[in-house]
C-alpha cells in the first residue's frame, strides 16, 4: 500500500471496517478494536492517523508497531491472523496498516479478570458483545442443522414481530412472560436457524425476521 492509498482510505472516515489510532498509548484498549474487526467483517486499523482522518504519522513507528504486536499476542484469545504494512511519511514519521481478516472459525475475546469479553463493530464503534451475540459468534461456525419445536413461545414471538417488525430481549421477556435465560436461548437458536437476524446495538440488540 502506498502513502497516497493510505490518504484516500483515511479520507473515507472511520466505519464498520476502518479504525484510526494516532499512537499506541493504551495497547490493551486498542486490541479491542482489532477483536471487533475480526469478529465482524474484518478491516483495517490505521496507526498514525488522527480521528479526523489526517495522516499525520507517528514518530518511531517501528516501536509503536512492536508494542501493538506484543499486545495482540498477550491479550487476544484465540490468536488472530493479521498483516502489517509500514510506510514512511518522512525521515522521522510513518504510518502502519494492520489488516485484519474476518474470523472464519471462532470468536475472539480478551480476559478481563476471570471474564471473557468479546467485541464487535457497530457502524464506526467497537462495542462489547451482548450475551446473545457472544453465543452466536461461538456457535455460528461450528453448528449442525438447528432443529427447534415451534411452540407457544415461538408463536408469541412471531406475532410480535408481525405487528412491530422487531423485538428486543427485554420486550420478549415481558410480552411472552419468559425467564431471561429461556428467552435468550430461544432468540439465539432462531438466529442460528436463519429464522431471525440479530442487529447489535450499543444500548440493546434487536431482532427481526430474516429476509
């Protein structure tokens, strides 16, 4: 990738598949962005680029890349595949492009104490995955055909979706009078069966019928 290509890419602004970082000040936070990219659609992290898309570069870019590569190795589970390209702007400054492919067989996460935390991209932000998204990520690539019984709770769900077009977990719990674990399990199972589609949001996910 050339410097001109980096500038054209940066001019697009941050989005689902593109994240900017000026420097590796907090590597343990930047790895969340990489996890989110891998768990969603893949994408690129541009290091040495300001939030507004200005390709200003970073001094000692090789050291910045070294620190971030160590953080990727230390924090991300399971390990992610990626490629790094470094480009000099001048004698003192450079930029780095971390190219992250979409995960093909697993969900990536980091450990926060004893808790596993996965992240996904929602538009131009990286957010912590909900329990439902986490389950779908873990099971989507290792599932067999999903078989489910169409009973009263599924009938109630379909009726609500027919009337409102979408539903959240909290709404399903309230309307169907279900315990949280059962409502969550039902929604996840129907997503994996390609009956429903999940729409992750920073505040609360919602579900719609699969088109």
